[in-house]
C-alpha cells in the first residue's frame, strides 16, 4: 500500500477539518488509483497531519495530492502538539 505524490490534477478533494483535539470525521474515504487532494483546514488552533505508515504529512491549512495504489486503512494523527487532548486527535483514511 504505497502512497505517492501525484503530479497530475487531482480527481477529487478531501478536506480534513481540525478543531481543538478532534477531526470533523472519524473516517475519510478515497479511491485507490485515483489522485486526491488531501487538505487540512484548521478552524481551531494550529494542527498538522501525519499519515502513519507513509512519509506524508500535511501542514496547517495546506494541501497535498496523493495517490494510493492499493486499498487499505491508514491512521491519521495530529503531529503538532495542540494541548491537553492532543493524544486523542486521531482519524482513519480508508482507501477503497
């Protein structure tokens, strides 16, 4: 399950909205083989995203276009210390 930065126009966009100590969804879904723009929108505090088991991070209010070659599930965590609930700030990225 490899994710590569796609140098093509994304087919879709998924916005991960972060507030203090949580993401707006527990699970985000994308399609394997399709380039997708993953955008981190911080509406409360400063946050960043690390997609575990990959080398990919998304900075505060930034976007990265990725393409996953196979279905799988990846854990997403906030990688910027954001206060008391930081350790609980997790979600899943499901590639179908």
